[in-house]
């Protein structure tokens, strides 16, 4: 239960960071996104520790789940930190930045959520624990609520062309056209 509370506080810090970036503009709240990510990582570590050593399934099944979890984590890290052009996204420019609509961001508007959920489902499968699945399920729900907030409130005020991006790119579930656009770009 402590891990779920810590992870929930982590997501609340992320919400506060985004709210601050568009409304409050308080400099002391700038670190809240990093704090939130750290608390989510601590929460994950606490769940792993409480479910280790794992019980049950075969080495092969465990290896498949662990490999898939690592793959999803790699996709998440790539999507959040490497797929976005740094200068266009994070550095101060004249006016609001343009949205990135290439690569994984052509697939759907929030591909990181897919990788986040995949990582936690596979990690729970690796741990072979209903307790881990429930705790990670809470983090996945928080993440989905967070991206709804970003998609409807934060990003339209942050990115100059977010409305057009919303019209052309699926919210969360890729379709045939978005998959083709992702592959092409």
C-alpha cells in the first residue's frame, strides 16, 4: 500500500508541474516533474522488493516477461527523451513550440502510455504477483488520467499546432494510417 501511495504522490507532482507550467508559473515548482518521476520509480522498486523472490512459473515464461518489460521500458525512454527534437521541444524559442508529429508521435498522440502500460503489465507478469499487478494497475490508471489532462488542457496551451495534431493523429490507439505514418517518418 505504501508503494501505491508513493506512486500516486509522484503522479500528483507531475500534475502540479504541468498545471504550474500553464497557470501558476512558480519557479519553485519546476522540479516537481523530476520529483514525480523519482517517486514513481521508488514506488516501482518497492513493489518489486515486496514481491521478490518471485514464485511460480517456469524460467522460460519469466524470461519472456522480463525481456518484454525491458523492451517496453526502452521504448518508453526512447519516446520521452530521444524521439522529441530537443531544441524544438525544450529550449526557449520565439513563441510556443510546434508539436512533434513524426516517428512514434505519428503513431498516436501519447505513445509513451502504451509503453508504460506494457512495461508494468510485463513486469507484473515477470513477478508473477497479483499484488504487483494491482499496484502497477493503479500507476497505469494515474498515467492515463495524466495524459487526458495533458491532451485536453496542457498541450493545447503549450504547442502552437496541437489542435491540428489532435485532428490528424489518434489519441491513444494507433490505426492503419497512423501506423503507416510512423513507419514512413
